C-alpha cells in the first residue's frame, strides 16, 4: 500500500543511475524533532508540549530497543548490555530532574511515522506549513545515529481524517556522510523486512 506521506524526491523520474539511490524510500518510525526556522534564522518549536516522564522514557529507551531488535541474541547475551541499560537509566533520571527544575530546557525527539529517502522526509504535523518554509530537523536513526539538517517544505496536504497535515520536504544542506547514513539505514531496513517476509512464508 502506498504511503500518504511522500517526500519531494519521490516525484521525479529523470535521475541518473547514481542519483536514484537517494530516492529509494521507506515508511519507518524514528525519533524525530523539528522546528520552524524563522526569517531571522532562529528556530521555534512547532509542538510546545512539555517533556513528560513517559516521553523521556520512550526517547531514551528506543535506541537501545532498536539495537536489540537489530542484533538479536548477539547483543542480548552481551556483557555490554547491562552497562547500556545503566546509562539509559542515569540519562532518564537526569532528564526527568531537568524537566522538573527547568521545563523549557528539555525538548525531546519523539517517535514519529515518517517516509524517508536520501532526498527528503515526509511526516504528519498538527500544523500547516507553507511551501518554501524551512524546518530544522533532528533524526535519530537506529540505533544511535544522529542526523541534523535543514529541510524545505514542498507541500502540506490536509489529512483525510482532519488530524493534521501530510508534510513533504526535501533536504537542503544534508551532509554527504549523513546522506550515506540515511541511505544505508533505508537499505538495511528494506533487507531486514524482506528477510522477515521470506521467513514468514517458509
């Protein structure tokens, strides 16, 4: 089934072979935060909901969960895992303390459904953006890869259910190394899903 969230790069068909890789796309669930870039160059949060113990626990725990899902028994039996869990616990304690003492200082990336390609990212936002708006994006790809970049809004389409807007964007200043990380994540995720489907049919 086609995703209702499509990136800008998915609409073109005249790519050179080496460029086609960046248009391979997947629907995924990743940790993401985005802010609107103002005319003065500052960034402002789009969703001003404060960090809660639940949102902090999810944001801190997702990378470790992703790591376990990708490595399977290898990591589950590793002596490193208890140390990772300790770091997660300490980070969660620190962030919760900050959220109580200085609420405005803690903004959390949260799990979001996205349509991701090497050329852009699509997602659903509670607010509408104008074509040409720039957003500062922070993505955490599984398990611990941080991508920070700017995107330009191509279109914002109201959702059929009335719950927000499907936002299509293209990357503006994605570094080459970061683009390779995005493409590697897409290809790895596709391979994992293909293996899972083949396993279900056997």
